[in-house]
C-alpha cells in the first residue's frame, strides 16, 4: 500500500511539473502573439472626410446656447468631437474616460459632444451624466458630414482645422490610440502596423 501511495505521489508531481511547463510555454506564445499583433486602435470606418483632410466647417449652437465652431483655425491645440446618443450604453461607459483624457491634457483639449434627435432626452442625459462642462450640439448635418454610421465615434481635429485621427471607439485603448496616432504622425495605429508589416516583407 505504501509503495502505491509513493508511486501515486511521484506520478502526481510529474503531472504538476508537466502542466507548469505547458503553462509557461503557452504564456510565452501569448506574449509573442501579442507583440506580433501590435496595439489595437480605434476602428476607422469608411466614408466621410479622411485623416489629413480639412474638417468640415460648422457654426453651431450648443443646447445651452453656447456658440460652437468646428473646422478652421482654432485657439485650442486639439478638439475631440465625440458623437454619442442617450440610448447608447457604450457611449455612457466612454464618458468617464473622456473626462479623464481631458484632465490629462491639462487644458490643451476641447471636448465637443455631438448628437441628434429628441432634445428632452439629450438634456436628461446632460443632467444624468453631469456633462454641463462640455458643449453638446444637436446637428444631423454634422453627423452626415462625417458619415457617422456607428456609435460612439470620435474625431480629433488640430488647431489648423485638420482631421488628425478618427474612428469608432469602445474602450480607453481605442480613445488613447487617437492621440497616439496624432503624436506619431500616422492616420491610425492600424496604418502603422500595416506599414511595419510591409517593411518587414520587403
């Protein structure tokens, strides 16, 4: 009986050590795969003005009466135009991240919220989500100009009125990728990854 227990313990330890080696190998493979995939940025949707184009010029009024000018030269280094809807749960989840990014930019970023539809629902969203600090414009033509088909959608515009990044954003990584793409001088992180793959192939 004792010999059987010892044999079982030995077999168990061999199995545990084998499993540890397998897990280590899998972790190494996951790390290598992560490096190959590279960073995942905001999804650039087809249609609308492209990165590098001049942002469409709009003279609008926010729901609280504030004048909002989009496009053309601006005194703000960057403008984040964020398309959202009161009925979009992902948009709601993105709002704390928008606030966080704005604080990190330390006054170098203007956030403009854009939507359309029912005004009472928009006002209720502003109150519920405490968005009074940001101008919210209701404009169907604005959404059509950028051909926004899915939400939440963000466009980053520099002080010359040029679109420097844009895309569908679902998390903080997507949102930060807009600023990272602008910093690196590329249209999107996908463009950067594709360029790296092309250079590697050559």
